[in-house]
C-alpha cells in the first residue's frame, strides 16, 4: 500500500514509518516543518508541506486530502493529534483512515472528559479534583499534586504544586476562570506506557512497558516490556465502553497498591518496544483498517529492553546542562553500555538505516556546543503536531 503519515514530527511518526517500510509499504509523510525527525530514514519516499495543524486544523485537513488524492494514497495513517480532525470529518473524508467515531474520541481527548470516562468504568486513578473556580482550590488538602490543562500535549500543560500557594499560582497561570482545570494527587512508582488497538469496540492488541530511564521532556530513553495482571480486562472494558476503533494509549503509575491511570491519548504512541517484544501494533492498525474483523493478537514477552539515543542525549542536556554528562550519556546510549546494556535501539537504528544517524549526531553536536539547545529540538518535535485549545474548540464546533 501507499501510506501517508499525518505528521513527520515526533517519535511515534518515526517509529511507524520504519515499521511500515519494513512491512513493504510505500511511506510518505505530511509535515509543517522543513526539518522533521521522520525525514531522516530511507523508509520515507516523499515529504509534503502542510499548514501547521495547531493553528489551522481544517486548513491542514484540506491540504492532506488534496495531497492524498494527487499521490493516490491508499491509507492516511494518523500518527499524532491530527486524529481529532480526521475523526470529526470521518464520514466525509476522501481518503481511507483509521480513527474512532468522534463521540468516542471526545470522551478522552481532554483530561476532564477522560477522568469522567475512566471513573464510569471503575478504572483506577489518583485522587482527582475538577477545578472550575478559585473556591475549588480549597478542596485540595494533600500535596504534592499535579494541576493540568484540559487540552495539552506532552508535559506542556502540567505543573507540580507542593503547597496551596504553588497550586493557586499554577491554576491562575493556566487560565483558571476561562476554563476548568484538573488536579491529581501524586502517585509514587515507575511510569508505565500502555498501547492498545481496538476493532469497533473489541480489543485486538495491547502492550505495556516501563520507563526505566527518563529522557528529554519526560520521555523514555530506556524502556522494558512488562506484563501487568488484569490489564487486558481493563483495556477491553474501556474500548468496549467507548466503542473505540483504532489506537488508544495511556500512561500509568505502577504504585504499591496497583497501577493508576494518569493520562490517556487517543492515538498510537511509540510502538517499537511492542514490536521488539513480539506485538506488531502497526500491523494491527492496518488490520482494523479493513472491513473484515481483525484477528486478536497475543501478548508480547516481558523483559525486552529498547532505547532511544536521541532522547538520552537531549535528556542529559536538559537534566544536567554540562557537556561531560551529555557525552557520557551519548556513549552509553549509542553503544548500549551502562544502564543501556542489553537493549536495542528503537528510534534511530543506524545499522539498518544509516541516514537515521543525522538527528542523533546533530543533537549531540548542538548539546556539546551549548547544552540549552536541547529546547530547540524538543519544541520542534512537539509543536508541529500538538492540538491547541483553540484548535480543539474549532473542531468541537464543527461537530455540532
């Protein structure tokens, strides 16, 4: 098939492009940035310019449909938050895609709706407060606590407060009064990332991995696949309640009392660790794109470690800000030493894809010259695909 990815920025796009190319598909990408991570792989045959999604979601959609028609695209594969506008126009799209009904997506796209959806099915969550006014801030009695914007991407809309004064400052900084906010008590334990694929409300594939080492922006520079008791049943209940179709991901904290869900994303997130563990989530996505019921896939192996050298390098620059730390982390991550021993590279597999070395070398050189340059790389990865509150309001208005 000739497959068009909805965005070339971001880790998920890069991993999906590599997996699709390895499966024998022709991969092209849309990008609002001239330089994007997914450009640096031999698996991508063409890059097409589109408007910045967060500023003009329907302008992006018009360009995507035009390019899909001109390039005779078989499938528009949603790798980032463009899933929102594709879902709202799902019935009138002029190209095949894989997205849930918009009513389903709206139940998890913003954090307040996701909290209520998870609560309705009895899914475990930290103690949570919906903050609609300054008076509600007094309901928070335990600290530390995380306050979050309803619509945000990565860690851009999250602040940690250790007392009432910090909570009030963060809430007003996030525009309390103009919109509701959500606050969740801090749960202690490692972070687990969970991905699932559903076929019209039926769970067909899933995977979970732990973040063993934190990279830039809270991302995982080192992961390990895990098996969580009861996870499959929980995910099956969730996708059935939502009548979900396509990919859905979430973040959990594996606390002593059991896992609690802290975030939900209505899209696929970084499927390479799953593939290394034996679960091909990208192939499962292609299965649910068809009319026939998709086959259910078995769980993967626990204990499989994968690394992302690019995140490790930028993470060292962010966390330590000194050249020596960046260089040590780079050597360990690139050559699989230290904490990274026994892992395989999931994002930029240079041995099989030499052009993948370009962003790693660029990040290393920039971080050694001036460590604060990590911000340029991180902002360039998230900004092009993030759905802004204004874009989400526009998409919601189109659904009415």
